[in-house]
C-alpha cells in the first residue's frame, strides 16, 4: 500500500482554514473555544463544524488543538468539549496534557503535540503504546534522530517544516510566566525571546549593548522534504495560527508544489493524502510573506548561525543595495521589482532594524513616505509586497477542484446523467422527457458536452465527458444545465456522507514510562495527569512550573540554540577560531529582568536561569571530552 504524505496548514479561523484547503492543504489544525496554545486563535464549535464539512469534501482532515496544560477545575469541561468535537466529525485532537489519556472519551484519534517533548525514541514509543496515533516531533531533531524514532515505532510522525521557531524546546519555556504570570503552556506566551537584551560577561563588561539575542530565524525545510520522508515523516506542518491569510496561502501553495513534484516522481511508493488539485493565479514564494530570514535549524545537525538579532520583525525578500541617495529617495538595485505601497526593511545608520513604505517610484528613484538617511551599500529587503498581497488575497488566487467524469445517456423515458469522481463516488439523476430529434443535421453532442463541462463555482472540474446517444436527440440547453447542476450538488453530499473518519478507542495501559522521576518540565498540573504517570510506573512527580514557581531562582528555558555559538565562541564546533574564552557567567539583561546563561556542552544545550539562581559551571573541555593539555 502506498504511504500517504500530508501537508498540514494552520487555520486561525474558518475563512483561513478554507483558504488553506483551497491552496492544497491535506489537513488543517485549528483552535477550539478553549485549551489551545494560542489564546488569540480560538473558534466556536459551530465554525469548526463548518470547517470539517468543507475539508471532508476534499478528503482533507481537521485536527483541533487542545494542547495547554489543564488545571483540576478544567478537566470535566475539557472532556465535554472533546465529545462535542467528536460529534461534529473532527478527525483528531492534538494534546499536551496526559490527563486527557485518563478521561472517558469517545473513540477520538489523539495526536501528541510538540509541547509533549517528543525528542527521543523511548518517549515516542511509550506514547504510541499508550494509544497515541501521531506524534508531532520536537523541531530540534536531526534526520538521524527522526530515523531512529521511526525505526522504534510505526506511529505517524509529524514535523514542522515552515514558519516561526520557538527558541526553547516547546513546552519547556517559562520566561513568560516568570516575568508576568502569562503562561506559554496555558496559551499566553508573551514572547520574551523576541525582546532586545544586553549581554554582560562575568566581569560585568557589556559585550553587546542592545540586540535581540534570543530571536531566531524562521524555518524553511522545503528542500528537505525527500530526506524527511525517507527518515519516516508523513506529515509536514506549517507554523502560523496567528499569521495572515497571505502567509497561509503562500506557504501552503509553495509546499504543495514542492511535494507534488516529489510524489509524481515517486508515485510507486507515495501518494497525496487528500483529493483534488489546486489551480493557482499566483506563483508562491516563501520570502514574499512574513519571515525573519530562513534557517534549516538542526535537521542536518548544527552547521550555521541561526540568530535573527537585528529584529524579531519580518525581514522579507532581498531586493538589492542602495546605489545612490537622492534628495527625497534612493536609487536601489533591482528597483523594478518594487511597487508603490511596498514596505521596505533595512538596517539604519545606527545599526538598528528600520523600515519605510514606498510612496512612489519616479524616474527610477524609490521615494518613501518618510525619508531616512541611508549609507551607500545598505541592503534593502521588501517585507510587505503590496501587489503580491493584493493578488493572493483574492478568493480565486487558489482554487481547488475534484476531478469528475460525466456520462450522459438516453433512456427509454428520457435521459440520465452519471457523475463519477476521482475517488469513485457516484451520483445519478434521470430526466423524464419526451424525446424528439433535432431539426438540424448537425450533431448536438458538441454543444451538450460544452454545457456539461461548465462546472462554475462547484468544487468539480470535468476531466472526461461521454454522451451516449443512438440518434441526434434534441434537448434544451436549460435541461442539460439543470441536470448537471443537480447531479454535482448530489455528488457533494455523497462525498461528505461517505467520508471515512478514522476512530480509535483508548484503553488503559500500564507499561513503564522511560523514567521514574519527573521534574517540573513534564508540566504535570492536575490529578489525572499525575494518575496517568503513576499507573505507568513513575514514582516521583514534581508540580508544573505554574504551580510552584519560586521568583528569581528558576530555570526558565532549555534550548539547542546557543549564544556562544552565535558569537563564534563554541569550544566544540569553533575551537580553532574562537579566540579568547568568554568570562562566565554570561548575563542577559532587559530592563529590570536579568538571566544567567549556562552552557551544557555534552548534550549541546543552553539553559537560561533567573538572576538569583546559584549555578555550578563545569569546564567545557571536560564536558565534551577534551584532554586538558590539548592546544
């Protein structure tokens, strides 16, 4: 059996979810009224029901995000919500909190969110054996680690391939709650990682005055799709439930084209996960929608610097350098790519990220609405493409159609029309009418075919038409149009009715969890999650950070991102070029907030601690296995 490969797109709301399906998504993930990790992207159950109906028409799936941690007083409300979601036809829920695995639930398919820290084979296999059908892998994994997980279990693997990156291991960031009681694990991340910080060394010397030292580039793994499929990934996820419709349509369309090219070349092994095909009125390009510059992150292990220190805002598409300054504008390389109304991004003379909007382009001079002095050679990016945005925002910029074959034939009492779609679903309608021969000798068949092929705003495109007449029968075109319209309406209902939703009934398991002690990073915040872990052999369970935070002394983040590496001071990868060692501890400071950095070279991770924490530092050479006399 061929393996289905899926593009999974974000849906901020019903409208954007439908746009994602039209742009080629095989599935969408959407927030419910509560318990999603983006509190600004919630949707009513009624809207989700409409989303389900529309997606299922194309055999696309709808996954609902219920991936916050839960408190005891929310457990029953969450359980009731899951029943509502099941009743309206949702295909799966995406969860973090293991309390949901303890609930009395309908046979709903369950996916483990990336917030569940799906980093290693033992953990993923445990979840699969407990009844989880899909695991959203940690973004930090490389191809070898993904392959190892795939070899350990046949659970479906989902992986982010596009969009913004959490600098922290997902689910293990507590900066937001520590700074203002806004918990990222409760859907209210304050994005402290995107703030500017001062970097201070152990002597109190300021190394960097003001930079976005924890902000990283956006993810683009579009060129890695074949490698990821080979490693075991079957679902490619686009980040962005808070992004605009241009971002969603552009990113989905870009990945659709990339994946379709691979599927066509490997049709013997893989197939598309949904039906229909999309017709585009624009050429998708990732750098023409929101991005901070792109990185492949760690999929091929640590190779490149990934920081976006200038600004956490969108950088966009590179245009060219400033060649000349005029009284009220700039002469820019490749200015012909720009349009009136475009937004420009550049680094100003103070070394700060800055921008302007184009008012007009006149005599090859780009004139902004507000002139800002720039040095010759300044690199110009376009972070808002007015013409592109206008084009993509149109409803018909991406239109999805299901292939259908029509057979129009005579019957003893009139005519009939059969419609068979690309998945084998059928609709049929008879037309009772007295038959009479056409007065003209000219064949009526071409005209009948022409009108049967007019599918208009229906979700169908006619790939084949057969008219089976024994004689040159006359038939009013109005009747042809009527029977075509009614049969295609019937076919829509047939497709939705015959949609085969997968189900999975949870049963209680008691196999051993890979570890027997859980610290606060496991985010256990209620009695049912505690019961789940205890039944699986865990003996010690620390409360979630939100329930036990001690101000000033906590570890608020663990990350694969490394400030030392970004500075060229990594003893493992940059030893021969790093120069003088940094004096630790390094401190990040923003306003009154201070954080100490701890570098664990053996697992290649960085920890961020609050200012009053007492840290022990190991010699980095010993951590990574160097002998003391190595030069």
